[in-house]
C-alpha cells in the first residue's frame, strides 16, 4: 500500500468533501439532527449518485469494486464534517455481512439497493449484558422465526431490512435477514449525545431468512475488524478538524492586544496536538494497509483504536481548553466534534478494553524487543 493517496483517491476524497461541506455548517447540522430521521435524504442521494454507497462492494454485485484503501479517506471526510448520514452503520457493516454470506441473487438484490440509496440496513447484534469483545447472542432462531432483543442497533430506527445475529437450535451463531416492518418486530428509537440515532429492537416470532450456512462468528469478527479501521479513519478526520479550528482560533483571537498564537505555551500545546494526530493517522494507515492485504487482524485493529482513543481524548480536551468558554457551547462546532470523538472511543471497545486485549496477547510472542 502507498502511504500517499493516489490521484483517484484524492478525487474521491475531494468529491465527498464537497458534498458534505456544501451541506453542513454547525447550524444546519443541528437542524438536521433534530429531525425525526436525524440525517438528510438529499445528501444520501448525492452520495449514491457519485458511487459512495456502493464503494466497498464488488462490481458483480452492483457496487463500485473499491476497498479499504478507498473507504479510509471517505470515512475521514465523514469525521471532518461530522456528517450524520449512517454510511458505516446502514451500508458498510450490514452490507459486508450480506456480501460475505448470501448467495448471488440475494447479494445482487441487497447490494444493488444499498448502492442506489433505495435500501437501508442495520446490523442487530448487541444484547443486554454484552461487554466488548464478548457477545451473548441469546436471540434464538427456531421454526423460521426469531425471538429475542437487540439493545443497541445503530441506525436501527431507519432501517428497511435488518441483519440479525441469532443462535439456531444447534447452538450455532447465524445471520438472518428480517423485514424491519414485519409482524413480530418492534423498535424503540433513541438518540445519543453525539446527535446520532439508533434503536432497541425486539423480535417476537419474527419471520427470518438465514444468510449462508454454518457458524457466522468468523465473518462477524472479520467485519468488526473492518469496522474498527473505518472508525479509526473517521476519528482521524474529526481530530484534524479540531486541530484546524484550534490553530485558526489561536491566530485570530486576541488577548492583551495580541493574538493567542504569540503565546509560546499555547503554540507548544498545539504542536503536541499535531503529534497526537499524526500518531493516530499513522496507525489508521497501518490498519488500512492490513485490510488491503486481506489481513483481518484484531490485534492490529486494537492498536489503531487504542491510539485513536488516546489521541482523540488529548486533542478534544485541548481544543476545548484553548477555545475557552466558547468551546463548550452548542452554537460552536468544536464541542460537537469532541462529542463525536468520545462516542467513537466507546464504540466496539474503549481504550482500556483495547489495551487489555493487547496486553493479554503479549505472552503469545516468543520475544519482545524494545529498540
């Protein structure tokens, strides 16, 4: 993998940036996220028109045939604009699960709908009592129907079709397609502090169709690693925006008749923010490079997520501190970026959880060399 974006990747990034930044400033973002849907259908259609919604799917299934190397700069732009459209949760994650398990006809039908923007999915996996990386999967599949409750379903409030993890009568974890409007499906929507949406979904004898055969745990784990890399890239984009806003503020805000950028202590703190950003960006490139080589390694994913969480906390705290009181207001964007960074850092494991995974794997190495 090249460390610099190719010409095509730069064009892709710039096109996504134009679509998202043209729509969203902080006032528009607050207005859109206060609607019942929580995001903008016009932006969604624009993303479909330029091929973003089909980015990670094979051309044979109706996608554009790109991969992790193209997804990363797109996710950075979602982070840089904190756009609320559920690209990762309603398209990438459930779509990849379908693409890896369904037969050709089902793949073509679902991926085609996702790519055109006409269909929304959600992955219903988390249950009460789950603590990453352990998943209970107590939802049961028997006699063609599902019974159980999924407590945290990102983008579940707007999904047309649900991809649900459940145990069959033999105890194997499978993936099942469920019509979100079917009898036996009830949804309770919720909002998160970063102005996103989700739902708790209960299945009471809901009709379901199994995707593929055999235990789906390995597929779920691979897609989770892919998701971890995407979240890392999104957080890098949000951090970059935080740093940009902070440095611009230091250059323009005056105190005692001079700009804040003339105070050496503040410029040193801004430089430390830049170092944290570059550390997270490097680990994001590392995680993306592994996926481009078909290495779905949870250890690499945890390394990236640990650094992203640490960098995001440092950059977010410093951004608010150096903005002063305005940094905490809803009318100014920096607090919204920090909220999003905080939400990402607690999605699929927080910093302590990833550190625990990494420290627990040290004994698996023959030798640890410190240079």
